[in-house]
């Protein structure tokens, strides 16, 4: 899951990393706009983008591509 909001350049960067990795290691990706939910906005406003893997926060502010691949190898296909 990618938590972010429209117009966020860091979120766009994170999405680009996720899309590149999805080509090599396919996984389901859901995006949530934190602007649509007050609790998400309060939880993530200063931390976006936040990426979770199997419900666990894995990255915030930026996504390390090699670390993402390593973590996906651990959890297997999503």
C-alpha cells in the first residue's frame, strides 16, 4: 500500500520505484490518498509517502529500491 496525496513529488518518486520493481517482481499495489480520510491525514501528513508491506510500515519519505526487492523476496508474491 502506498499512502500519499496528489501533488506530492516524493509520492511520485516512490510510485516510480514501486512501478519499476513491480516489473521484475509483480505484486499488488493499492494507493490511498490521505486527503480523503481525517485519520489518515493525521497519521501520515508529515511522513508521506508511506509504503506498507503486508500491513507493516516498510518505508516513509523515500523507498529504497534494493531494500524493497529484498523485503518482497521475504514475503513472496502479493
